[in-house]
C-alpha cells in the first residue's frame, strides 16, 4: 500500500478542523483582553453617513457620537459639501497606577467627509440640526428655470 493510500484512509477533515479549532482557542486562553486593532487605529474616526434625496432636496445624516456641536464644521462650495470636525479623547481622571484598559473600540481624532451633489443646490437655504449625536442636514435643490417654447413672430 502506498503512502498516499494510507493518508487517504487515515485523513479525517473533521478531526483536522477540531485540532485547528482547539489550537486557536488555546492561543487566546491565557492572553489578556486586548484592544482590537492597533493604537494608530484609535485615531481613525470616520463617521457613518447616509445621503438620500427627493425631488426638492438632499438629506444627509451623520452619526457623530461624542462630538460636540462646537467641534463640527460644515462647508458648501460649488455643490461640494464638506463635513469636518474632531472627536476628542476624554482625559483619564484616575490617579490609580494600576488602571488598565482591557477593551477600547472608541475612535478619536479629526474627521472629514465630502460629497459633490449631482445637481445644483441652494446653499442659502441649507438647514442643519444636531441632536443626540446625529447631524441632520437638509440641502435644497436649486429651482431651475423650466424650459419654454419660443414663438417666432
């Protein structure tokens, strides 16, 4: 009997999967709880946004938990909307030298999101509301002149 035949007869994919699963579990068994990602990731705050429209306006919703109204800037120039700001990290007030962070999925730092609207917008009538960590913008579309037929005299 060849070595290949012996391997085929003894190989069990379920046993291999269980062995791999146990090895993976053992790898984390004694490890301390750690922060997900690297320390640099902590400062890559990129708020989630949603943009919708109807026939009269575009509506932007941005999740900005932990950001204050004073730390948000909204610019609109040539149909390009830019939302920027900063989510500042809270300073630790504890003097306890043994204080350790076991898990942190909070993101801090500056952010900037931009979008260009596909149709002309009316910058003078934009409305912004910030409540409960959610920024809501209403960006009205510019009313365009309707076309008309010209009669030749």
